C-alpha cells in the first residue's frame, strides 16, 4: 500500500469516526446506531407474506423434519403408522404396535391416568369403562366395554394406538392428550380390568 492509499484509508476512518461521534448521543443508554438493522418488520402467522412464493407466512414443514418435542413413534425399529386403520396395517406394523412397550410406572402415574380418563374418556366409556358414558344416553352408539375379553386381550401397544389414532367411532386423541398421559390412561385402563 503506497502513501496515498494509506492517507485515503486514514481519512475514511477519521470521517467515519467523526460521523458516529458527532451524530450519536452516547449519553442515552442502549443507543441504536442503525435501528433498521435491529428491528425487523414482523409478519403474523396468518398474514400475507411477499417473501414466499405462495404468499403465506405459515409454511408447511419440510418433508422429513421432526417438530421439537414431538419425536415419531417407533417400536421394534419400525416407524409406527398412526394414519391408517388397524385392519389395513400390514403384519410388520401390527406386530410392531403389539410389541410397543409401556414405560416403567412412576409415582402418580395411576392417579394422573385416572384424572385424564375421567376428563377425556369417561364421556363415552363411562367412569368405570363399561361403555355407559353420558353421550350414550343421548343417542351416541356405546363403545365396547374396556372390561370385555377383547379389550383385556389387547396388547398395551394396541390400546395406546387406539387412544393415539382412534378406532371406529372414537376420534384420535394424540392432539389433546400428551404421549406420557396416553400411556398413563392405558395403565389406568389396565387397573380397571383387574
């Protein structure tokens, strides 16, 4: 770098320093030198957004991604299918669901399972699981008793799948009931069957 270039660089630095010192009030706390760099224009999740080709702010997640806190269900090394009806699942899926094991019991699991069952399930299944809930008295077809031989013979994984994905007239409850609480409901159902 020759002398002229050094002088030019020094002059630019002096002008920049004078610019920031002269036009900035450093007595004010948290003074923003370039506020447009710090504060961006927010878009609401349902607002139109010109930054995306489809014009939407809320974008569909990229295929194959996993939402934080919602790991996929896996059993016996198989990604478990919750979108299909039981009778349409292939043998590998059915065996994987049947082998899906309930987590080890912790203190308070049974009490929490009872609480969730009474809040979510008892409306149709009744407080004792006999299929005599309040809605059955208003014309809704009664669900099968949870104390019936068929329910007792089901694996824990299959019961968990029914609570998760629904079956027949029963809607899926994965969106309303956390995964750990669904297992607690299964544990509570097993206690009703004894």
